[in-house]
C-alpha cells in the first residue's frame, strides 16, 4: 500500500504540472452535457413525456457514467507512455511491489476522475439538473450515487491499464481504449430508455454493467426514467452495480498485474 501511495503521489504531481491534461479532460464531458441537453432535449420521450426538463434530468446519470468510463482511455495511454519511455523498467529496478505501479496509477486516475465529476455536477446543476426531480431523495443517497460512479470508473481504469500494457504506443492505447467504450456506453440506458430499443438489443442493454450503474444512480438521485424491467440488474441496480464493478476489478487487476510482470520481465 505504501508503494502504491508513492506512485499515486508521483502521478498526481505529474498531473498538476501538466494542467492541460486536466483541462482537456473537463471540456469533453461539459460539451456532452450542453449538447445533449439542448440538442436532444425536446425530441426524446421519457415516460411518455417529451418535456426538455424531464430529459435533462434523465440524461445526467448517463453523462456522469460516460465521463467516469471514458477516463479509461487516459489511464491506458498514460501506462503505455510510461512503458514507451522506459519508466517501467526503472520502477522494476526499485525494491517495490510489482502491482504497486498499476495500483498507484489507477488511484491517481481515480482522484482526477473525482475532480472531473465534481465540476461536471456543478455544470449539470447550472443547466437545470435537480436531484429529487421525479422521486424524493436525500444528500446521502446522492453521495452514494456518486460513490457508485467512482467505483465503476475505478473498475474500468483496470481495463485501460491492461490495454496500455498490451500495445506499443500511447496513441494505440488511446484508440484501443475508446473503440470498445462506444458500444458499451451507447448500447445502454444512458441516453435513451432501453424499453424503446428493438427487442433483440434490449436484453443486451439491460445486462450491460454500465446500464446497471446508470439505473442505480437514477434511483438514488431521484431522476426520471428508471425503467421497469424483469432483468435482474435493472430490478436490483444498486447491488448489480456493486457486484459488476468488484468482478471487473478482480478480473482485470489480476490480468493487468500478470501482464505487467510479463512485459517487464
């Protein structure tokens, strides 16, 4: 743990010295919030209503979830960059735990994701998102929703870490980190009600780990558009979100650390 914290501190210092990394990471989700809210706000039907305010409050949980998962590409690119520059070989020569390099990196990315999520929540409030819009909620539930988002983001950074260790250049890591994210985030309930999808696509969206977290956040935030469904992840979204995230961390951390040992061997 001490080794991981040292590496995390190193990465946080690096981020502070390259502020454009943080700034560019903020611009994209803010653009998604503004564009989706004002471009699609009056054309989407949520619960039979095309009221822009309803869609605005429906949308935010999906945008939050998309933001934390898209941080995966940055995590993969950063690790690939360290590999490309030979920094991983220098870490290997130090008396430290092998898994600490990856754990520290993902912890630093989690801090950056939390800061991004904080700024995004402020922007969402400015454009009209209101927790408790459809169902009563409280501060604890809202914080629990953000906790689930950060857990999902942390789980996905381990996928990014594995991708970063499996490619040769940071550019390839960025591309590889985004290709699979688009179907995961768009074949979900993030931007449209999954009940309105074609019959063969709906089960895929409902069993998508991403959809479980979005559904859980809408439930905790009191947002509209919580889709009734017989699929277990949609019927028990909070538990499904936690289980999915823990399973992803367990699987991909094991694979990433094993890949790190092979790549640095």
